[in-house]
C-alpha cells in the first residue's frame, strides 16, 4: 500500500503549492495596491470605482462611535440620505367615455324535482342495512326516487326497489 512513483507525487505537490503561493501573493499585492491589479487584469482600465469605494468608507471616529453605540440623535443630525427620485408624470389623454354596462338577467334554472333529503337518507339507510354499499345505495336510491316521485315513505320504497332488481 504505497505510492508507485514518489518522485512524480513530489513534483505535483511542489507545482500546486507554488501555484497557490503565487495566487496568494497576487491577491495580497492587489489589496495593498487598492484594486489596481484587478482593473488591469480585467482589462477595463477604469480605476475610478475602486477610488470612490475607498472614499465612501472614510468616517470620523465620532461617526463610528455613534454607529457602535446606536446614538440615533447624532446619526439623524449628521447622516443624510439622498432625496428619492421624483416619479415621472404620465400624460393624461382625453377621458374615454365609458359605455354603460347592461346586465342581463340571469336565467333561473328550474330545480330538479327529486326526493326530499330526509326520505333519501332513510332509503339509503334501509339499503345499507340490507347489505348494499353506502355509495351504491345512495346512487340507486336517488335514481329510483327521481324516477318514481309518487313514493313518499320508506315502507313503499323497499318493496318497489326489490321488484325492479
């Protein structure tokens, strides 16, 4: 369980450690130079944003103390925010004349004539107690009572439903 070629591994370690060292040195020098290398490396040649950023970070010790202690009165007196941009005015065109909305009367749907809820529930209960599943009993009872509106009691329903079956 060893390395087959230790010279090759040593060469790789030296290469990667040298690369990391050079990268660290460039980053360190870039920080000291004020991000000059960053603008040179990117090719834009514009160093103004870095200088403006540095100027924005300069604060007096009183300002830093007020921020650290949370002195709102001092901060309110010495710190100002830029004014918000004014909203653009919209051009108002001539007011459009709106057409009055005509509401159509809603058509009344006739209610389906069917069994009362109490009679339907009693018929469903009767079918369930006789061994029919609940969903099937409700479907069969509703269909049968709509087809036979003359039935008004459960006692009349039971013989009629079994005659049909």
